[in-house]
C-alpha cells in the first residue's frame, strides 16, 4: 500500500516541508510493530521505536521535476535488526515530534529485507513515478 501521508501533502502546501532543502531520510520498518495510517500519522513520533529497524543517511541528489520526487540510491549503513517489510520517508528536523512523515512504501523490489550488519542499499524505481509522484 504505497502512499503519501496526508499531513505531508498539507505540509507541502503550507511550506512546512521542502523536499529539496530539508533533510530527507528513510527508515526500514518492521510492520509487526507499526500499522500505517496515511490519514492521521504526521510525525516520526507516530512510528513506535520498535518498528524502526534502520535509518538511512540523508538522501542526496533529490529532484522534484514534474511533480515526481527522486533521489540517489538510499544507504542504510551497517544495518541490523528485524526483517523490514516497508520503508518510510521522513523530513528529519532532529526532533521526532516535528519530523514530518512523507511516504509509506512497501511494494519495492528488495522488500522484505533482513539486515545482517552490512550496508543495505535501496534502489528507487526507475519508472516514470520514481520514488513517488504527487497528483494524478
């Protein structure tokens, strides 16, 4: 069930989130500890700590051309923990209660993934929608 968090969409409109200038990271999620709610979840604090398997480095090479968000390959350095079935993108402000959730992604090639202490790379899709597309 890939999708954008509604509060992120509001954040784009009111200027609270700027995908190009903000620090954007990804989290590998253990779905046995987190049930996504795209309508009401807003901040990183809405995802329980046990569900957060690994956090990526800040995404680089971000683009927003034609309503499509893309970035360079995501890196989760030396990841360990439970098997992850989804990825959540979020705006990292350094404070869980103000770090906006952006997108929930669970249909990517390579998921689920079982961290073993090695680097994990997320290769974003190469289709027209890339990581995600806003609008129809």
